[in-house]
């Protein structure tokens, strides 16, 4: 009887621990987040860039030209935010707050990004909480690279 109770206790602890891990949102929420990105973010943020494009863009900037987009690509944004806010909940909370009330003080961009692009406008002020949540989760789950991996693959 004692062994059965101990076994049940261990199984309960394991099951409870598994429930605390965030699971990826349903595919429908990711699709919603992508549509929100397309409608609210893509006019400034490209989704991603190749290492070759980064080299070309870096050359343009060194020559004093503007990049072909108005803000860093989302693949880079995702990797950079994950450096400071690695868990899904921290990441989502940061993104929701930042897109609503952006500022250089709470931003996590590299100094050069602010020099080139400035601080983004508060596009989240016109979005519902559900929309901000969906686009933040899309951004978190769409791109898998850490900041270190991103920089290794896309050196600046």
C-alpha cells in the first residue's frame, strides 16, 4: 500500500510539473498572429533576411544609405528579445508592452538599430489585447534561433 501511495505521489508531481510548461499555442492562434503581423508590422519589419542580404544591407548603411526596410527584420527582433526575455510568458509580456508603449529606455535593440531606425511608433495602442497576444506568440514560436545563433549566422 505504501509503495502504491508513493508511486501515485511521484506520478502526480510529474504530471503537475508537465502542466506548468507552456505548450505552443494552437495553429489557429499562430495563423492569427501572422495575419496581424502582415497587417500591422510587415510594412516596416520584413519577416526575415538572409545572411547575404545582411551583408548587402550592412554595406549600404556604411555608405550612408538607408536599409530597404524601416525596422529590423522580425527574425532578428525575436532572437534579440529572447536574449533578455527567454520564457514565452516574459517574451509575450514584453512584446505586448513594447508595441503599445515603445521607448529606447526599455527597448533591447542594439544601439546601431536605434541610430538607423529610431524608436518604433506605438502600433499596439490600436490593437486588442488578443491581437497583441497572438502576434507576440507568433513572433516567439515562428523563429527558433537564439541571439547567439542568429549573430553567428547573420554577423553585423
